C-alpha cells in the first residue's frame, strides 16, 4: 500500500508540472509552506528584477535576513532567459509561481527559465547575510547582478 501511495503522489506531481507547461503556468511549493504565511510581526516585502535588452535591473538588490520576500522576475525581452541565484535559495523553503520553468538540484532551486515576456515569483525568507550573485546561464548571455542580504534589523 505504501508504494502505491508514493506512486500516486509522484504521478500527481508530474501532472501538475505537465499542466503548467500546457497552460503556461508553473506553481510549485518546496519545503514547508506554513512558514511563509503572513504575520503582523514580519510583513512581506516585494522586490522586482526586470530583464530587458539582455540586462537585469536593478543590478544590485537589497534584502534582510528573516524578512519574508516576494521576488518578482519579469522577462521583457523577446528571447528566453534564465535566473540562476547562486547560493541564495540553497536549502530554503520557497514557493514559486508564474510562467517560468524552475529547475531543482539536491540543494534546492538551481534556476528558473523565463520565456519571452514571462514572469516568475519566488516567495521565501532569506536565512543568511551575504552577497549572492545571480546571472543568466544561456550561451552568449552575459547578464548578472547581486542580491545583498543584510543582517536582520528591519
């Protein structure tokens, strides 16, 4: 019975991902979403990264440890781009929505492919302070930026 239950869950996950590709949206939750529920003590902050003319804007984004963050990424170009956040979302509970196609590794989110005029939203809480590079890893795209996470104090 246990293996049948696991098989049913795997089939449901595959169907959700396929439905996202067919209907142009991919909504995925990784980890335990209850920690992302809104609270009065730590309201959500909205940050946006735009992609236009093969550039990320802004090139530097500032966040705070423990601050619930909704990161919106908009691709305004007519070509496919990727958002690759090095280390920022490693082993982090997050929710991803939008038309992007997320890719995962054992450590967590590896990258999100963003179609022409596509978007992705990532809801997460930064866990550690530091400077994290993000870039587009598609051939010939030399786009990069930084996300600076400051110690708590908001």
